């Protein structure tokens, strides 16, 4: 009796192996399809023009600005979370954002008909106005206001540093950094909203990274000057201030 059982077990294992080999391309394809998120768009000016899933589990999404105005900020719902990507989208331009496929897994489990959800919740335009969820637009407008306030505060300091006789000294850069990273000192009757404060903090964070970037670039290229870097950053923040 034992011999037939062994043969039967061996045959069963063989069948399972054949099934796995034949089905694995389908399973991989099905997993890939499931990892591509379903897009829900509550705006008209942002469109998703491409979604790519890489082999290392990264979902790459290309967002396009279909309007003739600069999009300063936008908010995305990613699976269970929500983010505001840094930087806007120029008029008629595109930007690429990368997300971990695992960000969509919880939503995938509930959304039986397709992949996890990627929701474009809201956006704001340079000069005012927005599209999408009204509550989210209000938050983005407050964030833009806080960022513009902080940029306005440190533009004069950037001008002074770029035109300083000691512009190439590390002391000049450190003094600038100390001055620019100070909180907004303007007295207000009420504390700023959390979104407005987030905008102020974001401006300080970006500037801090920029100044550190100037140091790193100079280490890599001794011919590069702090003067050139400061003038470059000054022009960028003047443009960003005007957009906001």
C-alpha cells in the first residue's frame, strides 16, 4: 500500500510545481496591475499623464498642469495618507512624483475592483484661487501665505549677503543662516493657523537645505563661489515670492 501512496504524493507535488510555473507570469502580471493605483481627480487643471510601476516596488506618477497658470501647491491622498508635494507645477508643465507601492496596499485590500486610490484633492494657483475640496484649498492658501511671509522676511538678508564684501567667507554664510532661520517676529493678535505656520517652517527648511547645498557644491568645485550660489538662490526666491 505504501508504494502507490508515494507515487500519488509525488504526482501531486509534480502537478503543483507545473501549476506554479505556468501560473507565475499571470500572478506577477496581476500583482503589477493591482499595484497601479486608481486615480480620483477633484480638480480639472492637474491631470495624470503616466503611471509606471518599477521592479523595485516604486510607483512613478507624472502630473501635468493643463492650465495657463502656475500651480503653487497641491494635495494628494495616497492610500490611507495625505501629502503635499514640495514645489508646484509650472503653467503647461509636468512634475514626477514617486511613491512606494506599499503606500496603496491597505486601500487595495478594500478596493476589490482595482488598485489603491490616488486622489488629487485640491490645488492653488499663483495669485490666488484654487480647485478641488474647499477645506483643502483653504489649508493650501494658508500654507502659501505662511511661505510667502517667510520668504519676504529673508529676501533683504539674502540681498545683503550676496552683496557683502566678505561674501566668500564662511562667517558670512553662517550669519545669514542664523538670521534667516529665525521665526517670524512680526507681532500678531492671534497665533497663525497650523497650515500657515507649516508654510513658514517649510520656507525655513528649504532655505536651510539650500545653504547646505552651497557648501557641498563648493567642496566639489573650488572654482564655484558663494557669490554665484547666493545670487542664484536670490533669483529663485524672488520668483517664488512673485508666484505665491
